[in-house]
C-alpha cells in the first residue's frame, strides 16, 4: 500500500508504476535476506543442543552472590 499524498518521499506527486514495482522488489529482497539470516541462526542454535543453552544447575550463574535489589 502506498499513499503518495501523505508519504514524505513523494510530496503529493504520484509515483510511476515502475518505481512502485522496484520498491516492492527491493522490499521482498530485504525480507528474504532477513528470513535467511534468521533461519541460519535457528539452525546454528539447534546444532548447539538444549544442554549447551540451558543455564547451569549448580547455582554458579552470574546471579549467585549478588545482593538483593541489585540488577
């Protein structure tokens, strides 16, 4: 959706059909790149295994030893 009357980049002038298609194609490319990066991160985290991602169970976390009320 594009409102050329209110969109600051168009100053009330209707953009050409080609411009709208180019902007849409660029948007789709950016969205695909982001999705690809998120998929890569997801695969990396799956490969680590849940045992490596879980906090330690022996109380040795960074929260241990802090005074109450400190963040």
